[in-house]
């Protein structure tokens, strides 16, 4: 050093000792010092490394709790040695369970990296994504979905954090989103926002005149009400239910499940002039008539969404156009 030669400053790890990490989730974690390297604290250029900088930074900012993934436990042992060497009281450490895929593999940015913006573009509501993330590895607050951030914050406690890996299941996110979608739909102000979003999605997905009455807020709200139990992602509505804005057209080849429709496909098409009255019959008829007419009719008109009998009369306008 006196000759000006490059040098680094390292953490001197004691030999043959056990470093204890007090963690709010995993309790007292003991790590053998033999597994901890003499970490570089200052590099040859004089700049501190992350481990040294974060300890000093957390202490100077009076950080009370440090929350991070369980894979950081070994690094936390280094931090505990630094706190002890500097004579500082360490913060409360909280190590969170790993996030894994549906197959049990650890998530990685390279393979399973998903931008928050991509969820937004697909139509997931911000509150649903926030609740979904909050519940990854946390079981507090009960099983009820559709909670606001205020409710989640009020019910949060470190004791509810699990030690088991948290599975990132998009099906669960979809379920949570549907709960929030319904809650928004029954709030006038939020429902108006949903209707505006739907109008934009229809304009970008389908060829509909901008002054069309089918883009009126009242009409869009009725569409959302009809599909409340079947759709929760706004961008999917004009894709899965285009018949609310454009006349339906179908051929036998375009039916998603022709084996189900079978010979009844032609039966429905041949009775096209009487479809409106058939609809009324289906709505109030016995189950056998629904099987005879409703299934093929639903496939012709509604494609992947099928036909929801109680709401069939609401799409009589599209029957008249077809």
C-alpha cells in the first residue's frame, strides 16, 4: 500500500465459528463461517462493493426491516459480520420464499421474465396484480379474493409469510382479476372506466364506425354485464364476443367443435328466418330443445364463448344482421 500498489479491502471472516442470522420467517439460522468467503469490501479503484455499501446505507438510513428472497441468507451472514464489526445493531431480516413456476422450477428473468406492462396490456387490473403479488408466499387475510390494497395492508403480518416456495399460477391471477372485475362493474365510477377501456379495445380490434351506437357507454356497460361471469380481461371481449359489434358469419368449417354441432348445424341455418322465435323458445323451453338448437346456434353465433341461454335475447340484433 505504501508503494502505491493496487489493493483491495476484504472482510476477515473468523475461522471455525457459527454465524447466526435472526430471521422473522426462518427463525435462528446458523451458518458455518467456513462456507463464507473473505468478501471484498473495497475494490482496487476505491469503490465499495454491494455488500459493504448496502450495510452502511441501511444503517445510515435507519432501515428497520430488510425483506428479500431466501437465496440471500448466505449473504445476510456476511452482513451480520459487518454489523458486528462496525458495532451497529442489524435490522430485522425477513427472507421470503422462492417463486417457482407451475412445474416447481425456480423462476428466472431469462426464462420466465414477465413485464408488469404486459399484464396491463392483456387487461389485468392493477388491483388484481397487486393482490396476486401480495399473496405469493403470504397466507394472511383469509382466502377471500378481491381485496383492496388498504385491506391487504391492514391484515398484513410477518407471521403470515410461508417458508414454502410460492407458485406463480396465472390461473390464480385470472381468478383474482375476475373478482376485481366484478367489483368494478358494480361501482358506477369504475364501471365507466371499464366501458371506456372496452371502447378503445373495440376500435383497435374491430372495424366499427367511431360514431356507432354500439360504442356508447350505456351499450358497452350492458355488454360487460352480460359477460360478467365469462370474461374478465377487457381486450378479450371484442375478440371472443365480436357479435356485439359486427354481424356474425359462420361456415361449418369455422365452428370450433363441429363434432358437437354435427348435423344440427344445417338444421339451424335452414331455419334462419325463424331464429328469433327459436331463441325465445330456447330461453323458456325444456332442456331437450336447448340441446337440439342451442348448442349449434351458440357455436355459430358466439364461437368460443358459446351461448348463455338466459342472455340470448340480448343478441337478437346480431341474428337479424346475420
